[in-house]
C-alpha cells in the first residue's frame, strides 16, 4: 500500500529510504504482489479455521464474534504493517489490494501501465491463497466458509457499498495527505495497519469489513458465496475514485 518508483514525478512517489541499485521490474513487483496476496489470504483462512472451525481448541478461547474480529483485525493489520515497511524501503509495492493500486494511480504516484498487472496478480493471489488453505486444512476451511465476508442482519447491498467505499476513501485520503509530508510518510505502515484493523473490527459485524476486493474475491469464488461479490469488488474501487477526485480538487485549488 505504498507509492512505488515506477515512472512517476510526484514527491510522494519516493519512499523514505531507497535501497541501493536499480528498482525491480514491473514483472518482479507484480510477482511480489501475487505472492504477498497469496500469503495474506492463506493467513486469513487459517486464522478463521483455527478460531471458528469445528473441533478447534481456540474456538473456546476466542469469544465469537467480537473477539474473533478483534483477533482477525490485529492479525491482518500486523500483516499489512509488516509487508508495507520493507516494501517501501525496497521499492516493491506491497499494495495487497486492487483498490489501493487504482487509488495510487489516481493520486498520480503509481504508473497506469502497472495497474492491470497488479490487479490481476492480487486477484489471482487471492484465489491461490484460499485454494492453498483448502489443500492444507480441507473441510475445516470449508466449514468456516473459506473466510468469506458476509454483511450483518439488515445490511443490504446499498449500505454495504457505502460502508466499504467510505472506509477505502478514508484510507486513501490518509495516504494522499501523508504523501506530501515526508515525516508522516515514514509512519504510513503502522497507520495503514491500524486503519485496516479498525475496518475489520468495527465494520466486520455490519458490512463485513473488507475494504479490499482481493479479500473477498478468492473466498467468495471457492466457497460459492458470490451473492454480494460485486459489491465487495466495486465498492472499494469507488472509494478510491472518490479519494482521487477529492485529491485532484485540492491540488487544483493549490
């Protein structure tokens, strides 16, 4: 979830610490996105399996559903923080989220030619991570719906769309604001990790707390729960579009 050095002239595009040598190619960074997203989804399904799966000793230790959401939020937030810090230093992206890649392009800190490869890598990694979890955990992963998201009672497509879009818009505006302030850019990994954790914990019982098309794409396809998949895919992108429009308006006024 970081600006990358691939053909951009924005001051936010330069990471706080540059590794020596030539930045990796687009093919290499897209490969990183695939591997990292695969690992993230495998971790998410594994955590769901051990917290809520049948016969799991942890199911009695972690109260459902609030306790499970807190644990999942802290876990995914830690993954985002751990990935983002080294990725910024090594200039290897670490977006883990198609809406983030699109949003950074709209903020003019990510090249348009890299968006489609990144989105394809992230969505493919989402599916592969869930399939890998199925291979490792078998029916125990299927019993928790492969960690697919679902809205709370009374939450239909409209409210879910607004909540998911709003959370992504807020995060991308934080990225845009931090990108013009080098001192704050250094704090972006833990800030984004905290934002992702907050979305999961507070929006989880309501909209599902995704804020990431890749978070739902693989689980929904593998489990067959595709009813609201279009919402979880499009809403975060709409949030990035909104953040990009607001950022452009602010730049225009300046």
